[in-house]
C-alpha cells in the first residue's frame, strides 16, 4: 500500500510539472510571437530611419551649397529654366525625354 501511495505521489508530481509546463507554453507562445513581430518592425523602422537620415544629410549639404556656392545656384536655376536679364539659355532636349 505504501508503495502504491509513493507511486501515485510521483505520478501526481509529474502531472503537476506537466501542467505547469503546458501552462507556461500556452502563456508564453503568444508573447514570443509578439516579440518576433516587434523585432521585425524595429528592423523596418531602423531601415526607414537610415534612409531619412541620409536624405536629411543630403538636403543639408545642398542647403549649404545654396548658401555658399553661386555656381551651384546658377546651375539649379538653369536646370529650372530660369535666366538672368539679357541672358539667352539654350536647352537641348535629349531624345529620351
């Protein structure tokens, strides 16, 4: 009888551990899925941030050139078909346009 009770206690203990493990898995699985989703989103946002940082750096560079480089300003003006008084601007359209 004592052996039977000892055996039943061991079975009950194993079942209790199995239930605790199953509860942990069922509770933790959605958390792991959410964590994976957040990591994926984080990487995407970092990529966007890198692109925007590069764009801001380029805009600041062009802004600095606009302030300090008259040749650059003139080039931009000519690209936008702006001219000075008494100036003639010849525009040759490429065949690809």
